C-alpha cells in the first residue's frame, strides 16, 4: 500500500468491528504523539496558555516619564451634556 487511497480502500473492506479498533488505535496514537510533542517543546512554550501581555504601563513611563496623563474617557464624559 503506497497511497492513502489504497489504505482507505483496504480499510473499507474490513468488518466494522476491526475498523473501529483501528480508529481507536489511531486516535490514541495521535493523542499520545500530540502530548509527547507538546512536552518536547521545552520551557519556551507556556503550555497552550495565552502569551504574556506587554507591560503598557512600563512602555508609557519609558515614553512619557513621570508625567500624569489625563484619562480622556473621563474628560469626554465630563464634557457631555447629560
């Protein structure tokens, strides 16, 4: 069997019970390889969690120093004629 089509045709000729056994084995194998692949990535991968967010406060301090910037949302709300 050299192609996926040949493998698919051979699987279709098997009885349903044997096809289910092969499907279970394949799923277990894929899960195991996925887990071992995830573990093999090392410490640079943070386990599927979201990456750490940038420190916007530190960036603002680096750009503007110790200046206190007004909260433009609060300024705009104060100017609204409710």
